[in-house]
C-alpha cells in the first residue's frame, strides 16, 4: 500500500513539473530514455547469465578476494549493480553460493558500479554521443529480431547502450535549456548541513529511479551543466550509493532467509560506507583534488573529479568492511534466523527469488525433489515393509535383515502422503510449470524440468503402490503359511536391495560404474519377476497357498516389480550427473 502511494505521489509531482515547467520535459525524457536503456541492457545481459555461470560463481566465491573481484568485474561490464544483486540473491536462495561469497559479490558490485561514473564523465559528457547511439540502436534492433537467443541478447545490449547514451544526450541538453529559466545552484547548501540534505536527496532520487547508475548519470549531467554545486554533487553521489540498497531489499522480499540476510548485509555495508564518506567528505574532497592534479585532471573538470571521488569512497568502504566480514556474517546468522525448521510439506528451496533465472530455478527444483525423495518417499516405503532406513543403509545382509526386522512399524501411508507429500508435490509442479511457460528455457533445460516432473509423478505412484502392498505385508509376514511368508519377505528383500543400489548410485563418485550396477539391478528385478511368476503358479498348482493368498500374491507381485522399476527410474533421474545451469543456451 505504501509503495502504491509513493508511486502515485511521484506521478503527481512529475505531472505538475511537466505542466508548469515545459522546459523540464527534455530532462525527464532523457532520464526516461536512459532508464529504458538500462532495463534493455539488463535484459540483454540476462541471456548471458546462463552457460557456465554457476561453475564460475562457485569457484569465484570460495575466496573473498575472488568474489569481490568478480562482483566488481561483472558490474562494471553489465553496468548494473541491481542485476548483480538480484542474481546473487537468486543464487543464494537456491543454495548455489554461500552467504560469505554473496557478501563478497555485493562488496565488489559497489566498486564495479563506479565504472558508470567514469563512462558518463569521461566519455558521455565529452563528445556528442548521440552520433554513436544511433548506429547502436540500428544494429541493436536488427539483432533483436533474430530468433537466436545469443543474437537477441547482443541486440538488447546494443539497444540498451544506444538508449543509455541517447538519454545522457537529452539530459545534457535539457539542463542547458533549463538553466536559462531556473538556476538550481541558488538552492545550494554548504557545510555539513548541505552534506546531510543532499545525501538524503540522493537516497530519495535513487529509490525512485531504482538505479544508482541512473541517479549518478543525472547528477553528473546536472553538474556538467553547472546546475548543482560540486560540493553538493559529492553528497548526492553518497546518497545514490545508499539508495541502491532499496533494490536489493525489494529483491529479497520473495527470497528465503539467506536472501534476506544478504540484502541486510548490502544495506549495512552501504550505510557504513555512506556515513564514513559523509564524515570525511571535505578531507576526501581535498585528497581528490590532489590525485586529480597527479592524474592530469583539470581543476574545473568537476565531473571527472566526482567519478574519482565515487571510486575512492567505494574502495575505502570495502577496505574498511573486509576485516569485519566474518563478524557481519555471524551477526546476520544470529539476528535473521529461520522462523522454524520447515516440515517436509513446506518448500525448502523454492521461493520467488529463484524464478529470476532458469538455472537457479532448475537447481532448486532438483534439490526440492531430492529432499522429498530422501525424507518422505524413502521413509514411507521403508517403513511400509517394516524396515528402518538406518537398517537399509547398514552392511547387514538383506536376508538377515528381513529375518531380523519382524516387528510391525507404525506407519499410515495415506496420512503420510497427505501431510508429507501432497503439498510439496503440488508446489514442485507449480514452479516447474511456471518455468516452462514463463521462462526462456533452452531445450536441455526444458527437458530437465520435464524429467523432474516425471520423477515426482513416479514418486506419487510409488506411494500408491506401497499403500496396496502394506496391507498384505502386515497380514502375511507373520502368517503360519511358510510359503506365503517367504514370498512377501522376498518382496521386502528386493526393495531393500533397490534402495541400496540407489544409495550407492547417489554417493558413488564413479557414477559410470554405479549406474551400470543400477541398470543390472533393473535386469535382476525383471528376472526375479519372471521367476516369481513361475513360483506363484507352482504354489497355486500344488495348493500350497489359499485362494485369497494367491489373489493377493499375484496382485502384489505385479505391484512390487512395477514399484521397483519406478524407484530405479527416480534414482536415475535424480542422481545422474547433470548441471542444468551449465547446459548450453
């Protein structure tokens, strides 16, 4: 509700300014074009967030210096710290990178975002960039109409850059015209009072624009046109840094607790950096003057000086915070806690944040499905045949284990399905369907999601199968008839063997060998099924079991071997070595 009111107020103020001061429209149009360019630029770079990004992030976030460097490099390249924040929150929510690694990326993003100031001050304001923007727009649109996703991405990047430069051109012209009618320098405030006021204005401006890069571009063009004082521009730059955390906080709303921790870390870092920069703003400005002289920057080239100031205080902020990263991480883990340990029927890995990128969503779907199999399906099936999971995972011979496990385990399959499987199964299907209908997936990614859906459907079918089997296991494993007892214990043994084969396939580093063994188990089950049919026919022919026993045995025989086939298929789909994010676009 508050967000809607703020949006409405901004629209009213904007409408008022455009109506009563038509000269303002060129600046407003420039800001709008620049923002549209940045949105298009982000969309273009999103195409390239596929491919080997997961591998790069995992390798680059195991050390702090790597994560900071990567964050700075990516942000400087894609010109959007907001996109880096969203990517990082999405990856943390999916459990792909650690909180410490995410913090490093965010710290680096703050350094990388200073590239925008250098681009605008050193390039955008020095030449007539509207001449460059036109070819970029022409080629960008041509590429955007191509069917190939890579070409579309290149097209969006070129179009975004074209609009970005065109926006700067309009903003620059707008301020030149605007100063003929109104001199904003008349509202300059000197001293620390001005620092505080203009920092707050910078925070507000960035919160409205939802982009520190756009806010800084606006400040630089106004400064270039002489519409704001250099001293106040420094404070606006500090405010733009603090204001950008709003984007991260909004992005964390749909994320899990890890994403929220990262957003708060981003806020703390930018607040500390901002307060530090405000406290030493005047000595820092003198230091910038000294460096400018050494670097050959003209004394009156305030735009380049502002870019230098922006870079220095961001780098200083990172250097100040580095020694406290471990303490910051401990603080966040202590203060922002999981509300409670979630039951199996609540998603552990699925949340709105993972929907940002196909790779993170697929990774979350895989993890959620594996969690469901390992913590619900496994337990339900094992307990239904009166065996504990720990016993299956022991070294005890299956025949001895079946003989040892005679006591009936208390398990209600229907109740367990309702409370442990049904809800999360629905959530997995919901997110999988969203991915296939709303996201731009590669063929390999789409295929992987279909496989995940199949695995989940098979698991639900396994629950149905074991529910039928459970009733007769209770009836016949303690029967006085040794023949029927033996057949049902054989069912139990083959189920134990299948789970052991799946566990080995899951844990074994040599996937190729364990996969062959899993496939051999499938063949063994088929042979056992044929042998079982012959045995059942013989038992019936010799009247060794009753008619009721024969009827149950025939039905359960087909049921068990169908369930075994599904268990092996689920194991194969879930634990084959795949990486959905590494697959080609």
